[in-house]
């Protein structure tokens, strides 16, 4: 499996961010090749990410340096995308 980077840009108190984190932690055992990093939008790194990827809603989900979703996520589509990236 190819390595995949998963970055989540989250904001404090964001319930969708929390849902994504819970979802990710429920499937991450199946994805040992994925390196996960959570970045808080209130930090300087978070602000840079928000500007770089033009993220206007949390969470911002970035896979291998490309914005995949903002403001929500579809678990099935997310897993499908991880599968695709892991095979490339």
C-alpha cells in the first residue's frame, strides 16, 4: 500500500469535525499506511492551511495535499478515496 497523508483542519466546538475524527478512529486500524494529522484552524499553521486550500467550512479534509472535502464528509466516499490513493 502506498503511503497517504490525511490532514484535517478543524475548529474548536465543531461537531462535524468531531464526527469525522470519530469516524476516522473507527476505521484507521484498516489503514496503517495513512498518516493522520489534525490541525486547529485557530493556530498559525491552521490559518495558513485555510488560506492555501481556500477552506471556508470545517472540517477541511486534505488527502495527499489536495482538498477532498469541506464542511462535511461521506464515509463511504472517503474510504473509497483512501483505497484509490493507496493503490496508485
